């Protein structure tokens, strides 16, 4: 069931845009995200090469989706799964990881990659401590990018009959956007690849200057997008442009996509859609544009975050006069008087 996800034409959310727009809806994977692709692909490659054996333990860093997919595949394959999870992951994601039988270490999000408390260092420590364990290390594992080159990019090309002109995708590890970009650019070098980055991340500036600017780094809320290091799985030379988006606008954009298209999308999908809106306002597209935007996961993983009114208010995202609480009216269910 992994892969071959649908390409859905967007309508109301891009009503006044030039061109045609399609969402590659990765929530149709059995684990509800694009990370199913890399989890199965990497594990089967490691098995084929004799690196993973019966009784092995799989270790990984994750904001939630990769962990869920690895835990799911581990159940089927018979491996133990140990995950170092960032603290900014939603409680929904952490609860789902627990439900899938993974051992979970929740690590502080706002520390440097070299800090022993960071999920990178915790995963490395666990890999050293646990016998017969394999650290997937998706940020520096080229099989991550290869999985999307072999599947996602090929699917997008075929589903658009080769007519795609632009790809818009969030960049975290960079595996999705880079694998798709490699396949699509081989088919047509004129296709524009747009990466979506978060304010507080270093990716956009590194793409433009080839320098890691630590002054760019500050805490942000969107998960699965941006980075405070440079992943080797991001092929910057294949990406034409990076667009930065904010936490607040991305959260509201996800909610608006859900309410206009009837597709319950996640926070990262909202970020990708917000980038699309910003690009459109700058006249980036025309009537000939055929744009594919990757929606990487399902909104059910963010019910305690962007779809929770109290969380939105606590982040200061509902203070603007244009952003109203959705009203819920409770009907009195007390027994009628006799």
C-alpha cells in the first residue's frame, strides 16, 4: 500500500491563481505520510545488504512521521524500534508512536545539534549502547533521497503526463524534494523546484550563500521543515528557490485548505501552501503553469496543535481580528422536566 498516492486537483484554495495546481497527497500512504516510502525502502536495502538481521533494533531521530513509519515497518519485519523525538512534536504524534510499540525518548527541541540532550546525540548514544542496533540517520542517509527518486518523483511525472512546470515541497531532511527534483530535472531541466523553509532555519540562506549562518537559528513551531544544520540528503544544486514561511501563517493556511478543499492537511502542508500563496502574489506563475505541491502528511496528527483553538490562542495565533475562534454550541442534554 506504500506509494502510488493520488494527485488531487486543487480548486477553491487557488480559485484566483493563474495556472493549474495539484496536491500530491501523501496521507494516502498506510502510515499517513511520505515517510512510509523511505522507511520501507531503507529497511529493505539494509536487509538486502545483510546489515539488518533478525533481532536488530532500529534507532532514529524524528519529529514524528518517520518514527511512526519505522515503527510500523518494524512491527511487520520483527524489529525493535527506538526513537529520539523532538519536544515540539505534537502529543498526537507521540501518542501514536507509543501506540505502535516504539520506545520513545523526548528530547528538547531548542538546543544545538552538538548538545548531548539533542535528539541527534541521544540517538547516537543509544546506537552505541544497544547491541545489534542500526541508526537510520535520515539527514545523512542518501537512501532517503534515493527512495523518492525511485518512487515519488516518477509518480509525479507520470501523473502529470510530463506537463509539470513547478514543484513546491517543504524541506527538512531534504530527501523528498531532492529525490523528486533529481528525477524531474532528468526528464525536463526546465522544471522549477521550490523548497519551503521556516523562519528560524538555515536552509534558505545556505542555498543562497553556501554558508551556514548560526545567527539565522531561533525557535519555531512548524515540525518537519527547516533545519539548524545542513543535511547531506538535501541536493541544493537541484533546488531553484527557497521560500520562507512563518509559523502563524502556515497554521492558518492549513486550516483554510482543510475548510476550502475538504482535505484535512497537516502543519507542513499548510507551510507549503503558504509558500504557494507568497509565490503567487509575486507573479511567480502564469496561465501555462502546472504546479504540484506536496502535502506530506495528514491533519489528524495536529489535532492538539493547529486544529486546537486553545493551542492556537496560546501561541498568539488567534489575536488578529481576521482570525476568529470557531464557535461550538453545546445543547443542554439534561433530562426534560416531567
